[in-house]
C-alpha cells in the first residue's frame, strides 16, 4: 500500500511539473506555500484571538470555590461560633461573579484598538504577499529573458557553424586561406561558450523561481512563454494617477490603522482618570462535622430527695443522643447570598496615569510620522520607478533602431564575406555587434515590461502577462 501511495504521489507530481506554469499560477502557488506568508498568517490569527478576547472582557466573570479545612485542638466552628476541643472538618463552597459597569470607556476603546491592530496585521500580510508576488514576477521575466537570450546564442552559433562548413570547403578547394577558417572556428568556439553561459544563467534563474515557489526540484519544471512584444507598445500611466491609487497599498493602510490604534490607546490611558464602578455577586454555603442534631431522646430517673413524709422523690430527665447534621441540610441552612457595588476613584497614583497619557501622546505622534514617512517613501519609490520606466522605454526604442541597423550591416557584410570581399575578422566583428544589439534589445524590453508591471501593481492591478 505504501508503495502504491508513493507511485501515485510521483505520478501526480510528474503531471503537475510537466505542465507549463504561467505567471498567475506561479504567484498563486508561491503565496500558498511560502513560509513567510504562513508565519504572518499565524500572527494575524493571534491578533484575531486578541480582539476576540477583548470583546469577551466586557462579560461578567464567574468563579466557583471549594475549600476544606481540618482543625485540631481548640477552634471556633464557623457555623455555630462555638469553641470546639475536638478535631473538626469544615467545608466552604461559593460562587462569585463580578462585572465592570463603567471604567472610563477603557474596555470599549480596547475592543476598537485590538480590532485596528488586527486590521493592520492583515495589511502586513498583504504587504508580504505583494513583495513575494513582485519577486516571482521578476524571476519569471528573468527566465523569459534568459530563454530568448539562449535562443539568440543558439541561432548565432548555427549561422557560424554553417559559415565554418562553407569556409572549410573553400579552404580545401584552395579558394581561401586557412587563416579565415581558423578565425571562424574561434568565433564558433566563443559562441558555443556563449550558449553554455546563457544556459547556466537560465538554470540559475529557474532555480531562483523554484526556491520562491518552495518546490523541491527544477526537473520537468517549465514556464509558459506569453507574447511579451505587445507590452512594449503599452503607454505609461499618468504619474499623478499612480501616486493617488497607491494610497490603497497595504503598507499605507497598515500605517493608517496603527495610527488609529495609537489614538485609541491614548483614549484608554485617559480613561484611567475616570472612576470605575463594579457589581459583585456572591453565593456561599458550607458544612461542618461538628454541627450536631438530636437523633433520639430517652428518659432517665434518679433519686433526688424525700418529701416531708419521707417519701422518696424521683426526678426524670431526658437524655439525648446526637448525630452530625446531614450534609444536604447544612448546605441548605448555611447558604447566604450577597450583592455589592464597588466604586474606585483614582486620586493619586504616583503620577503613573499622567506618565501613561504622555507616553500615549508620543505614540500617536510617532505613528503620524510613520504614516507620513511611509507615504513619502512610496512616492519617492514610484517617481523613481516611473523615471526608470521612461528611460527603459527610450532605451528600448533606441536599441530597436540600433538592431535594425546592425542587421542590415551584418547582412551586407555577410554578402561580401560570401564572395570573398571581407575577411573573417571583419565578419566576426560585425556579427558580435549584431549579437550585442540583440542582447541590448532583450534587456531593454524586459526591463521596460517589469517597470510597467510595477507601476500597474502600485495602481492595484493584478500581476499578469495577459493583455
């Protein structure tokens, strides 16, 4: 059975990894399995429990107490108030309840504060998810870039290989010098090395994404290759619109909730100046093994004297037999109930209340600074990313023009090389320029797409490579 289970797991895993993963699937999987997300979810659960406990704090408490005591020697029976000289066993049972009727609205403000803390914790969770999503998107685009770079290296090597074979034939025929062949073979070796380097970079970028997804192996893992060329024609959004919509990002919301929480904390500290009124209820009873009752009575007579006529006089008196009063009867007889109100008026507490209020005011001010700092940093970051996006767009446009020119130049050089008007050195030089131009276009393209996706993300749009 264990073997069949292992085979089933292996089969399912193979089916999963044999499929192509698009960006949305990668992000969804990473958010589900990332350890940082799970840890923050636990912190959020703690905040939720704290808020629930604060709500329960407005309810009355209810406690029962049971007490048994053993007395040796002379002692006072708590139920008869008589002195005993024998060993005694006394039981006390009670139920007590108390509820705060008023305490300067501290409990109400505490409920509001813990709820705000819970909401801030939820926004912190969203912030972690956003960071992971951006990291996954960056790794995903890096893989796409490295895949295209590898393809370019392979295509260029294939062209050079064809030239090597053609030149080798011409050298054998005596039409070209062997030096030209050696130059091309050297170029081909360099391009094979470029393929190896490009493959290594692709493997590393694939491993980076695998680690973000918390997967065990890169074997059989592949990503879906969307059409990214259409993104290069997408215009940049308006900067002011990006800044305005970014106020809904979780880091801003979290700072706002923490500011509101600090303000509620100040209200709680101010409530410490107010009197507090409590209601106390109690019900108590008990049992003592020294509590006696008459079990039965018998009459006894004794000679107490004579009459004037010398007639003997006998006096009769009752003799009682005692037993311990039953437990149930004592519980019923000894019961007592109490109701009381408690009013506490703060007058002077070593300046603790004033100190707490002053510290709470400082916390409010600090939270305001934190919120403003978060907004300032975000605005700076958006402006920087926006400027980088503009530069990336310009670079992409320029590199495309350079690529067109280099393709034409390489085509012209290749035609001249084929008829022997250009040597292999000039041919390789022009080809290297073309390879660099293709690499520059790829870098500018994916740099612009990533910057564009970041700006979209600031605006609250989901990360996707589908238009």
